[in-house]
């Protein structure tokens, strides 16, 4: 399960204060050199100007990045391992230094791999993150991916948040509760539906289990005639009847009220009732 992604928008740029500081420092050093007529002090402004100029020249451009996130499965059992593959492709200019960080749901545990990477992305280049998660029952939604583009001197930085193109591309992970194998529980509803199924219908007809004996009717198969009953009643014929099996609606009601839950340490009565309902 996966999808493409685009930039949702930039976050506030925290590097402007750093640029202002360097500019002010360069101005003060130059002013001090001119006031003291000291060439050595004036020479100190040269590396500062080179540093600022290089940062401006190689500063990060507006990134054009696409994202694809895939899960090994979007439905898993409790504590099953789920592998996530995040693929990020640079569809714009060269990014000298880019930090990509995926943010899986907090309640999922990272078992293996890394959720972020610091790298350089050339035009058309792709970087892939693979990691493995594990978690308890619930529905988990994977949101945006954080991207920070910067120059090598980290003077200029741009923060962005990557989001999927559509709701269908957002990845949801469903983790189901553990279920247990139990013996078959007989269900004997008062009413069943008209269609054939596995539930005894309390009605005579075609079936497997013996239901009773009734008077013979023309057309009854000979193999269903009860010869012992016929022998005890002269002049009468009886036929074996079996219990019909049909379908029925069966509902399970789960009490999810807070006052009904009992919590002892990490154990919860509500969680056990969920497991019981899922098992049934």
C-alpha cells in the first residue's frame, strides 16, 4: 500500500537570525578596522564575507520532492512485524544537504532500521528508508514526512512537510487483536432465516442430526422409513425426520463503557473482552 507525495508547505525558517548575526558581526569588524586604521582587523572580514557568499551561492533551493510509502501489509495481528519502505525522489535541483525523517505513529515500536537519513540528493536521485514496526491492536495512520534542506555550512535551512497527494495515498495500518482457538460453541437461536446454513433450525426436514419421527408421506425416500416403528404399529408407516440447518444473524455486544473496565497494572478487562469477542 503506498502513494505519491508533494510538499505541503514550508515551516518557519530559523536561520534568518544566524544570517543577521553574521552580517552584524562582519559590519562591526569592518567598522572597528576602519576606526583603528588597522588592516589586520579589516582582513578578518574577508573570511566572513566568503562564508556568507558561499552560503548564499550554494543555499538550498525550493525542493521538488515526491514521496512513496509502502507497508508489507496493511492488516496485521498483534505484535506481528510490519516492514515500512519510504522512497523519496528529488525531482528538482541538487540538494547539498537534506535531512529526511519519517514519523510513524508513536504507539508503534521501532524494531529494526532507521526512520531518518542525512544525505545529498542530485536531480533524479532516490533515497530509500526501510524499517520494521510492531504494535498493539488499533488503527494507525502514517502522516507527513519532515524534510530539512540546508547548505553545507548550515547557514541557510528550509524545513518542509511532505504530505500525500490524496486521502487514498495515506497509509493506514490495522492491527487486529489476538484470537484463540476454542471448541465449537453450539448456537441455538429461536429463529433462523430461510437459507441453508450451519445452525440447527429446530425444524424437521433435510439435515444430518436426527430430529424425530412422523407419518409417512408419499414421495418420502425409502431409506428414511423407520422400520422399527412400523413393526410396532400395524398398518402405519413412519419416516425419520432430520433437523434442518439454516443461517441466522448472531450479534456480539461489547460493553465499552469506562465504568465497566477494570485496570490492574498493564492488564485491562476491556482488552480481554475484545479478545473474547474477536475469538467468537
